[in-house]
């Protein structure tokens, strides 16, 4: 497959097969906007992986029901509807994993079957003009993917395999082009977030020094790689970093361990903030009645954290918002208290939060939908309401509605899980999208 401008420019496909009619309800300093399923082909379902800073564009992958493991990179906005991102006709799949602040530039990967029957993957940048721009030279290696980008999409970083078979990382700049990053240690890295300037990124380092598990990871342009401190008592460690502030001084994610239970393995984790450049660790706790949590996004100034809290027995996942004065609060409970009913909608997971911390974009499902079709939503909180967010009173954030385990099992493809993968179960994939889909297969096996 050759990703050249002349080939790709003609294959941009836009599809709004299911028009989205957003519905917004406002009360008490909050507003809830229901975006529906975002449209697209009817032979699968959409998974959102990133949202623009202005909250107007969601990018991700459309999973095809008849072709498990394959996907179509898409971009959605209320103005354009669902759009398939450019890819050659012979593409096997494509994944969109990051988007610029204005929604114009998208990063991800495209794969195609080679003449020898093997699948290869190329890191691509969709600059918003109908092209897919290949940014890792073929001479450098293969199996590349863009994982994160800065505010305007002029800086991107990700992973690839060198010609001599080493797992490596790259940094691409619009002015200077591609360069391989020096290895920081004996581990494989996957990144999940980059700050707006593009000089700090976070994720996890897997199998550090040959020890199975993961450590939360920070890369800065100035200092290079750093493994963040952990307070996980058990082994193997399953720590991950999912968000970083603009100054790179505060990181959010989770610390945890992999546990063996009668029902199989599960990750026991708690949401945390690493402060002072990653030197200190602060546990954020759980929502009332829960025992597992993870922090997935953070505002540019570090004052607002969002993520998910869940109960290992029921499997139910809930979205929370955290501030220093309020602690962890159930987003659904706050909406209900303000007079906005979420009805049968389970908010379930966060895709991203705006730089000011006021707009949260996420994905969930309706409890009464037998197909578990992903439903997308946005919650906006007025600045004054956010500043005065109160701590939870006893019982205010308890789980109101629970769904059945069969329903939860059917929804796992729509849920972005917070855990690293076992290489012997899934092998190398295209990054964040692969992390989600592969983790779901691991859970289904248990």
C-alpha cells in the first residue's frame, strides 16, 4: 500500500447515513446534550477515542460487525455528520486516535495486506484536506501508528518497529519531520495524551526490565523518559497515565495490580494524580459503593479531573468529576440533583474534557436497548457551578440503577478499559483502538 497524495485524495468518503439531532436539556448550571450514535454505516458501531478541545469534533473507529478486529477511522461533528477518513481502496482497516483542538487534523494509522499475506500498518496524519499523510518513512521501519498529538496537530508521536526488529518510538514535527526517539529503557511504551504545546506526553511502559505488567510513564522533550512512582503493593503492577496538564506538572491515571479471581483475572485499580512533575502521588478514591477507579482526563490547569469508577462485582461503570474542594462526584448524580434526568442512559465512560474543565464528552448506552448501541453525550458545567461544586453527602452518589451481567457483557466493545494487555493473547496492534478491542477479548475470555 502506498499512501501518496494523488492516490488518497480521491477516496475521502463522507457519510451521514443516520442524521444526528442533538437534544440539550439545561438546569441548575448544567446542560446535557445527547448526540445519539453519531450515524455512519449500519453494519457496526462507533467507538470514540478523542474529542477536540472545542468539543465539536469526535474521532474514533467504526467497528464492523461482520469483520471483528477491523475498523474504519471516522470523524464526526454536528456540522459535517459522520465522515469516513481517507484511505486507499485496498486498506484493511484504519484507526483515528487523536485530533487537534479545532477538529481539523487527525492522527492514527492505516493498514493493508502485503503481497506475502502479512499485514503492515502506517502512521498517518489526516490534515483536513482529503489526504492521508504518511509520516514515518518506510526506510525507518514498519508497523507504525500515531498515538497522540499537540493542540494544532503540528506535532505527533507514536510507535513503530525498526528494520532490525526493535520496538521504537518516533516524534514528528511539521517543520522538521520524522525522528526516532532514543530508547529510555528496556520496555515498550504506549502513549495516551499529549499537552497542548507538544512537549510532554503520558501513557504506560510495559514489561519494564522483563517484568510483566505496566508502569505509568511520562515523556518530556526536555528530560526524556520517566517512570512515575507507584504505591501498588502487589505484583504484577498495572499502572497507567491517561492525562497531563499544559505545564506537564500534573498527570492523572491509575495505580493497580492484576488479581486472579474465581471468574478470571481483573485489574484492581484506583484513580490517582501525580503532582510536582510526577514526584508525588495522590489517591482520588472511588464513588460510593465502588472499589475500582481510573482518571482518564484532566483540565489544562489540573483543577478538574474526570474518569470512571466501577464495582468489580456488578461490573457497572460510572463517570465522575473530581475537584480539590468536592472530591470525586458522580456526574449522573449531579445532573439528577440539578433537575436533569438521564433516564435510561448510562454515561459509562469519558472520551475527553475541555481545557477549561467545563465540557465533558463521553460514550454510554441505554439500559433498555437490547443491542447496546453506543450513545454519545456531552455535559457542560457553568464556571460558577464548577467552582462551587460541593462534596458528596452520604448516599448522594450511590448507584441508582444497575443492569444485568448479560447486558454488560454485550457492551464491552463500547467500553474503553484502563489496563495493559497480555502480548501472548493479542499481539501488536494499532494503539489506543487496539488496546480497547484487545482488552475486550481478554475480558470475554474470562
